[in-house]
């Protein structure tokens, strides 16, 4: 069986909120989520969308960790010559629901106060949202001679990334992954292989009739080593009992505020709320009015307090910076230099810079079941009367009891790279266990001193178990073939030239045959080569020719968006524009003329790479010599003066 297509399907589940940048639209958020208009129940609406480009970028970035080199059907490089189309195809994914607002703020390390100009917000999709994913490996994009080798490799690499990492909660999407956003995993991963017959059945059925799923997802072994170290810890708030059987010494509370637009309304979620003794109503409302709400995350009715990864990452960096300064090292506050702390900054090496991502990633933590909170009434006391000071009476929500499961991942190419970061985290967690690492807001007012309990580190290192070499591109031409690439054509000396330009409008739609007639009337029979960009036509069964050295037939009905006919000293071009089809002819004259300008003629050797586009036939390989007309520092136009066949 000859494989034509491999299809992967899965369900993406968000373990934390997700931020994917979209187009500017009517929103107050600094970073809007990607919303695409769609028809739902007969009504146009904006639907949250995971763009396939972003999904593919995340998959390729993960693949680069474990495979070197990446096969050309996965991600091509210009160093290989003509770029080949990727065989990996990722479809957009949509989900129901509306994005919420997540605020972000920078904290000055010296004062602990908000840094000026570092208050921003972004739209996020809440944790728990599910997306249906569909990925393909199109084997037909790989040359026949390489299909068995490169196709198997491209299929297996994608399967390895999905099955061994995305399915095991190492899927990071969108922005802010190091600060807790975009942590996901996939469920129900399935793989299907199509041959010619099953592919035809699948297409004619409207892509609903699938062949039986493979017993196992196809994977290949890594060719590059990589290290993952995962630390799961819990940060608990509630009664503080140094000795389990003794009386509580006090109460550890927690507070992290939401966006300003949400601070006046507090969802009650699925937790327990403290009530005054005189309250007789057993039913808790869905929301409370307050002056300062607590940040919550989750679907309506199931909201729970949230500890953002950024609220853990910030204190870790601040404490580390203070320790480095105490040791005599110079550490820069990133908010004073807009994040550009430089490559030598100690904290920048650990927590990242504007040019290098951090190796330490911290996930958002949503409170576990059994949490409780209260709306506390507060006021400022008048020092003389011991009563309330003026109008300074307010209320604020505090978490009274709750446990947050925090996950920290350290990654790198070698154990020598990740071990210093592991030791750094261990030292910081030890401070938290002693009660010296406060998180959240109102740290000086009885909040933020939770109980840290860490589990042992989990080592998920990937070992390189094989080597794979990029196969050589099949040589389609022979030494006797006149299109053989060989060396570039000789470059003649630059000359001065008199050039005449004429332009106009073509009233009707342009076909290749009609364009050839018009060009022939201007150029005569002096044709060197022609090129066109066909109009998209889904009725075409075979890819059309887009390059040639002989005049096309006058009866050719191929519609084109752009076309050019090259003579040795002239060119005729036409293109479809918003104001109709327009043409221009540039002709180099043998002598001075009143309607011509004096330009500079330069020669540039070039090469036809001869690769097949999905919408056109192979253009063939060979060398060409371009003659360019320059007016000052600008290029007026060019023609093909010589091809390898006419040398």
C-alpha cells in the first residue's frame, strides 16, 4: 500500500488559560484573542480560534528539541536551495465561549510597588476549554524517490511530538507560557493512514468516512537529547499549625486581584463562603458586590481562585535577585530597562531576557476542591479617636482556605544546563517552606504566607537513540540535458541605454492566449521566455505550465492574474488590479529618442530552481541572464536576455 496521507485527530484540553494574539478589533484589551467571524445558529458571531499556523509553530518548535536535522518536509531551510512545501498541514480549531480579561503588572524589585508603564491586559480563554484538532502529513508533497525515507520520518516526528509530549502535558501554546498561560495536553489521539482508494472515499464522503485507526500512533526515535525536569508542589493557605496536634497559631490568607473591570463583582464559584452569625439564608448568590475581588478562573458556576504562574515567578525572581546582590553581583531590575537586562545578567540567565527565553516555566494553579473565602470589612483607624478614619471603610475578598497545585518545568539541551536551575528552584522552595517567600497581594497585611510542600523532581530526559541524515535531492537532470544548472552565465559589462515605457488598460479579463497576441504585437517574434501566475481555477485537473521559451497558443484559455513576455531588449507585462487589467511595455531603443529616458542597464545571472508548485507544472531547471534597467537607485524593470538553451 502506497501511503498518500496520514491524519491525526485529538482533543486539546487547556490546563491553564490560553492567550493567542488576534487582529486588532473593537476591544479594550492590549492583546486581543484571535476571534474569527462564523455563522452559529444562523447568526454571524465571533468564535475563538486557534490558528493552524500557531499550532504548527508550536509543534515544529517542540520537534526541533529532539530532531536534528529536521526533514525538509517538516521545515525547510533556504540553504537547501529552492524551498519545498511542508508536508505538515494544521487546520484551524474553534471552541465555544468568550474570552476573559487577564491583567498583568510589573513590580519594582526595590520597593515592591507597581512599576510605571508596565500595566497591561490580555484576553484569555479559561482553563478547561476543549478544542478539536486535525493534523495531516501529506506524503504527495515529497518527491517519489524520497517518499519512503522522508515521509516515514515526517510522519513519525509528528506522531512522537503528539504522543510522547503533547499527550503528557508538555504542550505550550500562545503567549506567556513561562508565566503560566497556554499549558495544554491532548486526549483521544488517533492516527489514520490513507492510500489512493481510502483517500478517494474520504474525499467523496465529505471527509467523514475514515479508514480504521492505526493500532498505535506511528513514532520515530529522537536524534537529539533533551532534558525535562518537573517539580509538582502545593501551596496551601488556612490555619497555621507548626505542630499538627497543637492549636492554630493564626490564619494564612491569600489575595490576587483581577482586572479593574472585574474588581467590583466577585463570583462565588463552587467554594464555601463565610457568613455572619445573623445570616439565615442558606443559598449563596452567584456573585457578591465588593470593592476588591479575588481572581477566579473556570466556567460559570465552577469558578475557583487562581494563582497565576506570574505571581509565583515574580517573587522567585525578586528573591533570587536580592540574594545575588547580597553576594556582590550586579543584577538589573528588568522594569527599568524594558526587559533588556543583557546576556550577562544573573537573573536574566535564569528567568530569561528579551532575546532569550527562560528555561524555567511555571504553570497557573487553580485551587483544589474544598476552598473557602470571605468578604472582609476593613477600615483605616483614626490615630486620635481610634474610630474609622473618614471614608476609608471598604471591603475585600480573601481566600481563607485552599490548596494550589503548582507545576514548575525546567528544560534544556543538557543536564549541565538544567541542574543549576533545579538547584535555584530548590533553594527558593526551601524559603517558601520556611515561610519567607510570600506570594500574591497584601503581603504586609496578613496575606501570602502559605505552606509550601514539594514532591521529588521527576526526570523526563530524552535520549538520542539514532542518527538520521538528510537524503540528497534526486538529480532530475543529466549532464547532456540542456537545462542542466552548471555555472552561472557570464555577466556582461554595464551600459547606458535609452528606454521607452508605455502602459494602458485591457478592458476584458485576461487569458494567456489574449496576452500573447497583445505582447506579440509589441515585441514581434523576438521572444526569449514567458511567465505567468494563473488565476485560481478549481475546475483545472492538471497543473498548468507557467514558464516557457516558445509563444503560447493564441487559443490558450488559461486565465492569469499576471503575465510577462521577455525579449532580448524589451518586456511586456500585464496584471489584474482593483481598477482593471493593466499592461506596461518597456523597450530599449538603439539610439536617443524624445520619448525615451537615459537609464543604466545592468546584468544579473539567475537560476531556475525547477520545483513543482502545488498550482503549476514544473518550470524546469537552468540558468538565465537578467537585463535590468535602473533609474537612479530604483529598478524600472527587467527582461530575460538569455537562457541556457540559447547560449
